[in-house]
C-alpha cells in the first residue's frame, strides 16, 4: 500500500474538479509518509545486531570492549532515533511504563521502590512472580518488577545487598572478570525518600553520610555524571537483552529494559537520552521489566536473585 500512493494520486488528479491543489497536497502527504516509514525501516536495519558470545548469569560473562575505545562526545551517533525526553513530574504520581519499540522504561519515586531477595525462611524468592505475590500479601500493589544485579551461584548477589536497612551481603571491592568487575561498577541505593547511583568507590567513601534502606551493587556503571562510561565502544558487537537503573537530577528512579539485543554503549546512551545523570547496568539475557497485570503470571521459570519492584503510590 505504501508503494501504491502515486497511482492513487494520479487517478484522483484525472477525475477531481479540484485536482491541481488537492492532488499536490496528496502527493506531499504521500511522499512524507513513505519517507517516514522507510526512514524507520532503515533505522531498524542499522540498529539490529546479533549475539556474538554466549551470555551466562552469575557474572561470568564479560562484554568484550573494542581495542579502540571511542570517546563519548556530543557528535557521537545516538543509540536510537526516537529518543524521548523525560516526563516532568512535579508531584508523586503513579508510575507508568513507556516504550519506543526497543526499550521499555518507567520513572518512579524512591518511596515506591522495593528490593527483594529472600523470603521469611531465608530462601531466595527466585521468581519475579513469587516476589510480586509476597509484596501483595503485605498489602502493596506491584506496578512493575525487574531482576536486580548480577549474582553468583546459589542466587547470591555478587556484591552489596541491603534490604530493610540490613546488609545481607557486603560491598565487593575486589577485581575480577565479568561485567560486574568492569570499572567503574557501582551501587544503586535508596532511603529516607532519596535515591542515588554512585560508583562503588564514591559510595564506599560516603556511606556513613546517608540513610540506606535498600541497596544493590552491580556493574558496570553506564553513565556517571551525565557522561557515558569511557570503556564502552560505539563499534562494539557484543549485544544482549539488558536492563538498568538510573536516577535523574531530581532523584527520580529510572528502570529500563531492552527488548532486543543492544550493546552497553547503546544502553548507556538510551539511559542518558531518557534523562538519567547516573545509570547502572543490572544484568543481561534474562533481563525483563514486567508490568503487573491482575491474574497474569510474571516471567515464570527463570531464576533470578535480587529483584526491584515498583509499587503503587499511596499518597502525595
């Protein structure tokens, strides 16, 4: 139908008494439509990628950086052609999942963020659906839920994990292989109505200066002070489904997931486009950001360790 617009205009021009003006208008409209559709198709073709190495949970995978790391400048190409500006939120409202064809994301108030790992018996929830059910049993309606940071065997967080103000695993300052140790890595924390994402070093240096109720350490940092991690390459071919957390200048929390394989550079760029001044990579391949719909199970049968949920706001 896209390619049939010219014959339609010609037939109309032959039959219509006002053919000169109307036919011209239709021609312009048709050409614009073709340009838009073909342009989006070209964009999709340029941004599509294939997985080149096998992804495994537990932090054993490393996204291999290019031997020539590109600097991130304003003239660098963007990860997507349909960047969206962050919504301006004056008051605490209900979080809403937005999407652009490749990414899904939502902005939330720090007070509406919950971290979950183990149940009352000390066993990992393992499933997003089980964690959702636990929150709803406490009287909190889950709006969306996503897997948290990288973990090691046994569904144990690879680094710092704090829940309800209790440190359950310690800050990991070690060096090693895998995405978790790709520097700088960092910590996503919230408490006292505030949230932040900082490099591990910055968090460690100022941990006593803040109230921390929940925290997850992961890596690498995607965006630091509005700058994309300099270790990422624009020309990287290492692509996976990924998810991340971010914060903007006002302290709102961003949760975002890619529904197709993307590079770390693309993921970081999209977080920055959406308004995150700091952003932290959470995990890859199994990553999801699922909207909670009554009666529908969430992402069953895929085990994860820590989880991040957004609950319905109960007040202004």
